[in-house]
């Protein structure tokens, strides 16, 4: 594979497939720096590729703020859910050799697979796993794996207690556990671990020499970005969290130069340097709409949005866009390619932000129209986020103003102590430390904290900010008719994890 490595700002080629000018690429380069500054992102790397070359590759800002280490095209970031296309494509390879059919039932391969009723359990197919139409809500059950000591089998078995939001196969609900299950099928059929299969079939032959499949491989590795989240005017450093128990859904760590090779493989429909990794037929299946979304009628550029198998799909300016995003705690990423134009892009950042979506739209405007004077997507998205953050802050202030004003009375603290168990998750332990209530979510070593009384039997808490970017949460107790504590509930307002799916009964 021809790979053009860049040491300075940019390099460009003029071909029939890619006809961007130096001026347009310089405009994007400037816009990338502007966006980094506006969003106060510590570091970011972006690569633009065609079928056989990296056209543009550059790092911006810092991999680590304190150490002042700079980002470049080889800096490693978590790509998170961009991993899903690797898992889906791996199953496609098994379909190609007759080891699997897309319509095969999951339970025929994973006997411990369980859903919310017997019909769904018995009719769930491989395609269902990879297209997010289980009937569950988006991210439902993610607290079963995030930071927990649960095994893949324990996670998959426990999801039977998750309650659906819709009928099976009627709507979209993004599921990481479904892709974990897909990975277990890969293991079952191939006889290899997910990590080994991905490495042997893609990472090694594509010479993605700096791409990892676990945080355990970070030790001794150089040029690694540090994850951050922005709070109260500063970027707060987070620790890397191991995702091995959900690896097929999001464990890959890579750089823009390395990940570009994966994008180029897809641009080339599965064959590079005369080596066939997967067939055009498989790529067509993976990038055909399986679950459709509503489209904003005010957006004249987009006529459809959908999810294929491991890839998000839509049109933009009349072209099909194949893409995926990734969200790791402290890192957001985006990758996409345009089959007709044979162009691809990788964006990696080390903060929690909406900038990758804004940059995607900006890049598409320039790559597809050549117009550098279109909408300022970064400023637009930032204004949306600023308004949302203001609303969230006002809600928090109003909530805080009510502390002790509704009901300042509570039970003696010792009455709340004990072990509480949810049939799906496991246990939460409440104890007294230095005369203050303290709780731990026993399966999740990063979830613990002191409880501060709010009102009645309701308490507030914050997790360790080095381990989690989640905001302040509430923990409350139900009292039975005898005045005894019976149940514990937790809620942390955030878009990713639904703590209210659990009901912890006192043991």
C-alpha cells in the first residue's frame, strides 16, 4: 500500500477522484486549529485519505497538557465504537466462507443469550445484533459492562432483565451489548479470541503497527494521548479505563495514520495490493440500510439516515456517506468515507466534545463542493452546546437551592447501611465512614463516593473525577410501611448511562 507520511502541515495530490486544491486544504487546516481553540480541546489529529495515499495528516494541541507533549499523526487515541465495523466485517468474512449466515439465530451459537421475552430470544439473528433494532433503548445496559468486573457471559445473560422501549425490530436502539454478543459468536466459530482474530485478519496484514486492542497494551507504549473532560473552565485529566469485557464494541486504540489504512481498505472495497480481505458483496451488505432514522425536514442536504451492519449511513450533497463515531470517557472520534469519491477521513480527539460532528460537516462541505465559505459548523454546534450547558447549570442551581428546604429530616444514618442487590447488576454496599454515609457499586471499582444529605431520604454524591466525568448524582432510599429501608435507587443525569435501570433491594 502506498502510504505518504507527512512531517509538516500537509501534502496534496490531484487525481480524478480527489481534486481538492492547496487553498482548500489550507483552509481546512486553519479551520481545524480554530475549532480546537473554540472548544478548548487539549489535542486532536485528523487525516484525509484517498484510495492509496494519505492526503493530509496533522496533529493539533497536546497529547498531555501537563507534559506539553504534542499530538501528531501517530499519537494513539481510543477510537471506541469505530471498532464495531471491524467486528461486523469479521463476521462477514465468516459468512463468505460458509461458517455463518446473516439470518442465523444468535441462541444457536450463544446458548446463554437471553432477551426480555422468549420470542425475541429465539428469533434474534446475527443481522439483528449488528443493526441495533432489539427494541431496547439506546445504551440500555451499558452499566453492566462499563468499568465492571463482569465477564462477557455475565453481561449477556443479565441483559434479559432490561426492559424494552419498543417492539422488536421496529425502531433503533444503539446496543454495545449486541456487539459484544457478536464478538462472542466470532470466538465460538473461529476458535480464536476477538483480539487475535482482528489482529491476524486486519491489523497485522494492513501494517497497522501502532494499533492496539486493549488498554493493557499501553504499558511501555509511547506517544499516547491522555483523556480529558472540560469542567469549570479547565481540562481535567482522566485515567484510561479498560474495556476488555466489551472489546468487540469499542476496544481499539489507534492513530490517524494507522486507522487511515482501515478506511482505505473500505474505500477499495475490501482489496488492497491484490490481497482480498473481504468481498464487495460483504461491503455492500454492511453498508446497506438495515435500520432507518427520521430525517430533519429542514435539512435539504440529507435525504436518508440509517444504520447498516457496524456502519452509520446517510447522504450529503447527493453522495452516500459511510461513517461511525466513537465515544470513550475523555475521547471522541469520527471516521467516514465517501465511496463514489474514494475519499476518507479520520478525526481523533482527547476530550468530550461535539466538535467531531461539526468538523465532519465542514470537511464534507469542502470535499464535496469545494466551497470554503459555507456554514461555520463549529460555531453553530458550540452555540447549541453553550445553550444546553446553561440550561443544565440553571437546573443544578435550582436543585441545589432546594437542599434541606423540602424535608430536612432523615433516618439515623446507620439505618441506611447494608447491602442492596439488583438481580441484573449485583450489589451496592452502604456503610459509615467518619460518621458520613459512603457507598460502593461493588461490581464497578470506579463507582463509589460519600453521600451528602439533600432532602428526606435523598442524598447527592460525586464520583472520583479522575475516574469518571459523570456529573453529580442522587441516591435515594424507599421506606416501607414499617418505617424500614427497603430499596435503594441511583440516578446520574447523563446521555450515556441509565442508572435508573437498576432497583437495589436491601438484603
